[in-house]
């Protein structure tokens, strides 16, 4: 019987190219375009979070998405408490795992805010984070399906293998090496890039755990071949947080 492990490749590739084009456009444009694009993406992620345990109440989902978008925008003007509006809406409205979803949403929206702050320090910084996440995901996808092998964390993410995980680290290191060679970073970037990729993989696993608790395969079906916006950008949350933590301790080894 023919294997269907590549059955979703065509759809994933087409959707991925569209997402990549939008990403390149927003990073290149920067400024308000990048802020609005980031806000829209994370608002959709908040909408999907609300739908995980309250699928029958669209007004509730729209409220959480609106509060998420408003919080991200308000935080750009120093109104930090606004970032907590959507998480509180998730935590305080009747739903299963409301507090857990609220905590996840708070972390997610903080990541969105910091991602926008990083863009203000230079497009190369944002491009590096996105490349690390995308390349590690692509390398992991192909290595996992070609090599297979032991599962990384089967209870949380049944499809993720050690071969794919390590391949993702290698891909991330190559991204860092490429930037060092072209004069955009110091050698420490080759070390930091796999760490950021690993944080992104943990972000993916965290979202997988939420979905398993909710009993769903995908956060939504908004992106053909990928599931929902949260399914596609969950790794970005972990990656941005890792960059934030590194920046608290050491200077980022990359040009602005």
C-alpha cells in the first residue's frame, strides 16, 4: 500500500508560499504595515483559542479577538494592562481550561508586543527569527518523514520525531551561519539560532497540548494544509520569548 506521508505536501506548499509572500511584504514594509499584520495574525490566534473550548459561541470568540487586537495596539503606546484584556476574558468566561487558556493568551500577546518591538530595532532581526522558525520547520518536516525514528514527545505531539527535531536545529544553525558569513551577526548567532528553534518547537508542543485537552486536531481550518493560524504561528511565540530572555542577559549577536 502506497504511503500517504506526502499527501498534504502540495497544499502545504501552496499555503506556505502565500504566507511567505505576506511575511516578506510586511517585514520589508515595516512600520505600521508590520504592526497591523502582526496584530491581525495574533488576533486570529486569540479567536482560535476562544474557539477551542467555546466553539458554539461566536460572539465570545469575536470579543476575545477584538480585545487581543486592541491590547496589542494599545501596548504600543505604553498601555501594557490592555494586553491582559483578552486573557482575562478567556479566564473569566465559562469554558473548560479557561485559566490555562488565559495564561497562554497572556504569553502569546506579550510575544506579539515584543515581536513588534524587535521590528523597530531592524528588519534583519525579525527576518532572522522568521527564517529560523520556517527553516527549522521545513527541515523537521522532511527529515521526520524521510528518516522517521523515535518520537520526541509522543503524548504531546505524536508526529514529532527526534530526527525532525535535530534536523530543525541544524537548519537553524545554518541560518545563523549564513548571517555571520554575510556580516550580519557574530559567531554566537550560530549557537543562539538552534536555541531559538528549540524554543519554537516547544511553542509548537505547548499548542499541541492545548489541542489535545480540547480534543481537536487543528485550531481551525483557516489555512489549507496547515490547520489554523495558531497551528502555523505557535512556534513563533516560543522563538520570540527565547530571544527576549537572551536579550535580558546578553546582547543579541545580530545587527539591527
